[in-house]
């Protein structure tokens, strides 16, 4: 196995490098049942619109939800990836009512790209379809977006919209059966439509990173500098409470 590989399987690794995503069955029936039970234990409000548990509630609530997801998915995810860790996770919920669409975007830079890559692991607890807001990706767009993506709500939104508009042939919907996963590069443009099924759709998303790599937080400062900070694995869960300089180490400033 290549020391810089993302996946243990060479075919998966080649597909991920070229297209920026891989789909596969991941959870067995018992693991899926545990994940659904974890959601029932961690749901604290009415589902409406689009919600992620890493962005709501008290610190202990966000951490509890992450821990519950990681407890279920850690082993199957690490069995697929090559020497990676699951740093944190969140429930991703599209309610039966409200506007649950998610616009095209990338995720923030979390490792020292392009030297290494981090992986978003998106797993659905129900069968997904265009009706209930299946995930879409822009095939190969991880090679079109910048390596420095600040930790904002929807990084590279304008560029993502432009890429989606100019590359319609690369737009790929990913309807999946329950327990299946999409592994995608955090630099990949992705989005989802509204849930119009009349039923709540629950998925989870996790951050996987090479085991020996520290997570990074990219910041564009008011003075026009681009900074990269090494931060703890749980920083994304709690970044509303602290700036990178309060908990991290400055790696570089440009």
C-alpha cells in the first residue's frame, strides 16, 4: 500500500484521486440500527429545514452527538481508509418541513493540502433520492478549487456556483441506500436539494484525516493575511467559543 494512499483499496484510491469521491456500502444492519438509536438519543428539537448538530446547542450537546456517531462508524471507516482517524462527526438532518436545500460549496481546508488530503464521510440512515435531498457532487472539482479555504459557513460559494454552472456534465446525483456512504475530498464542490418527501431525512457526516496529521484552521485576517493554525480535533465542534489563536499554533502567515 502506498504510504500516501487515502484508501486501502487501490481502485478506490485511484477513483478518489481522479474524481474526488467514492461511494460504497459501509454499515451492516446492526451498525445502522445503532446509528439510528444514537440519533433518537441525541435529537433535542423539532426537525425543520437543514440542521447539523455540530452547529447547535450547548458544547456538551455537540460533543455528545459527535461521540455517539464516532462510536458507531469509527471501525468501519478506518477499515476502508489507509491509516486515518475519525476526528469528529455530526448528524446532518433535513426536516420534513422548511427549506432544507444546501447551496454548492466546498468544505474548509483541514490538512496541509495538497501534500495530504482529508476526507468527508457522509452516511445515510435512510434510502436517499432526489425527492428527499440526496447529495450531489461536481465530479473532479477538488482539482479546480484552492488549497486555502477559510473556515466559514459555506467556503468558496461563489466559485462553487460558477463551477457548477460551467460544468453541467460533471454534476452527479448520489442517491444511496441506507447504510451506504460517500467518501469525498473536502475540496470537492457538493450540494443537495430540498427534502420534499414529507419525512425527516437523517444522515451523518464525519471528518477523517491521516492519523499523523494535525487538523488545520485557515483564516483570512482583516489585514489581508492568510493564516493556517494547527488546532485540536474537536475545534470544529467548538469554534464558536474560541478563535484559533486561543487554542492552536500558528503554522504560517502569508
